[in-house]
C-alpha cells in the first residue's frame, strides 16, 4: 500500500476556524454530507473530503480544489450531519480564506476579514472624497453650493470630468484586472492540483461552456431550483432565488443608467444633441430606470436580509464576510435614495453630506471587490468553467 505523508498546517486550520469554520473538528468522516449534497457529482463527491483537508490544514489541496466554489450553501449537508459539524460553514470558510489571500495587496484581504479592518476600509475613500470636496469647495467658493437658479447640483462639487468619472474608471478597471489575476491563479492551481477530472464525452469550446454557465448560474439561477431549503422541507429556495434575482436586476439597471449618463456626458461634448444633463427630471426614461433599479435592489436586500436572520444557527450561520457585503450594499442603496430625496426636498446640507457618503460606499463596493464575497462570483464562475471543461457537465 502506498504511503502518504501529510504535514498538518495548524495555522491554516486556525484561519479557517476564525473565518467561520469553527465546527470542523467535530467531523468523524461518516460521509453522510457527501450523500446528502444535491450538487456533488457521483465521482469525486464533496464536502467530506474538504472536511478532512480542512481539519488537517491542507492549504494547497483546498486552494487547488474547484469543489469548494461549487457549493450553493443550501445547508442540506449541515442538517443531516450527525455530529453538527456544519460542512456548509466550513466550505464557506474555505472560500473566504482563499479569496482573502488570492491577490495583492493581501493586507486588504486581512482588513476585509474582520470588523477590526473596517475603519481603514472606510477611511481610504472617506479621505479621498473629502480632499476632492475641499479642493472643489475652494474653486467654487462654497462647501454646499447652489446653481444660479437656486438648484442643488452635486456635479458642482463632485464634477464628472475631473473627479467621479476618472476615479471610478480607474477603480473599476483596476478591480477587473485584479479579478483576472485572481482567476488566472485559481485556474492554474486547479490544473496543477488533484482537481483535474476525467474528461467524459465530447469536449466543447470554452466559450460554449461559458455561455451556458452564465445563463444557468446568473441569468436563470436554475441551480437554485436544485438546491432545497433542507431535506426536511425539500422545497426549492424560492426566497433566496427571488432575493438574488432582484439584486441582479437592480444592479444591471443601475449599471445601464450609469453607462447612459456617462456616455451622454462624454459623447455630448462632441455631439451636443446627445448630451444628458444631470440631475435628470423624474419622468425622464433614464431616471425612471434608475429609480426602478433602486427599488428592486431594496426589495432584494430586504428578502436576503430576512432570510439570513431566519437561518437556523444550529445548521449554518452567516459569517462576517456575508454581513459585510450585505451591509455595504444596504449603505449604497440607502445613501443613493436619500441623497435624491434630500435634493428634491431642497435640504442642501443633508443632500451633499449623504451624497458624499454614497460615493464613499460605492467606492468601497468596487475597489475591494477582488477580496470580497462579491468577487467570489468571478472565482466561482472560473471554477464552474473548469469543471465543465474537464468533464463534469
Ligand atoms: S461533516 Fe458530518 S456528515 Fe460530513 S463526514 Fe463529517 S460528520 Fe459526517
Ligand atoms: S451546503 Fe448544499 S451545496 Fe454546499 S456542500 Fe452542503 S449540501 Fe452541498
């Protein structure tokens, strides 16, 4: 019989425990979880093997394991585990630890992993936007200016050409570049690890798999019909699907609005007839789409927050990363809505202050994306593409 020598990494196991996998030592390897998981394939099932690797601190194996990204966190395994080892939480902790260290500077990942890092995460954009506010206030001659006809126009302080557009462009493309680096690193570790699977049936090009994947996972959320709210109910996770769909529709609507407004602003410099002036009238179609997106986003937030609060802690719990992401999206949505309401109510001080906070939270959402649970969308897509291309349909 071949001998295998394992070198336990207790530091990594401790990191997993701190990231929400505190129940991992309870596992006694009965494999009930792998049988219960509706997502696990017949060959190479999970999450039992991940429980072994986690308790032995096998960092390299977990880094190279695409399966930790395939879990939908439905909790079926946790509900049936005879030892209360909460494998769903351990899988989530594995993902948290992997994306915390995936891209540089990993210091940001460290700040993102506990409430202690929150002041730094907030202070960076808070100082950035405050400096811009101070400079513009000196140029315009007021901290809370109005136009000549008495209107509140945020662009007077946070001017698109030199502040909002370039800063958010750099932030967005910087985050996309880091996500690409993170995905490349993951892909290479999957290829070099044990995760490479036996190729079954005819292979298709990567773009076919990617298109199918984006439709099934993001467009239709079909997999949420496979995952159930637990073996006792056997019901599809309708609330979770509704919440996620609302968030996607809300975000996509707001991104379309941002693209139209920015496009109108820059193209309008060359073709004045296409120019879009902000603030837009409430009945303008682009404004209607913006407000529709905001309302749908708020509905999604309410549904997902209630669902998290109602989760049975006996089977699985929400970790800090879950609440951090939900909290930042709440703050983005609320400050966005309130800044508009204060502007319409002509409350000039509140309007500018809340809009400033809105910019801070939007920056936090995008700039820290590669180390956040939102970045996990890209890493998960990368893992799903890998397993499809290597034979798991
Ligand atoms: S996590 Fe629970 S169900 Fe899975 S192998 Fe361990 S003890 Fe068994
Ligand atoms: S939480 Fe659901 S998808 Fe994830 S391992 Fe457990 S049963 Fe499988």
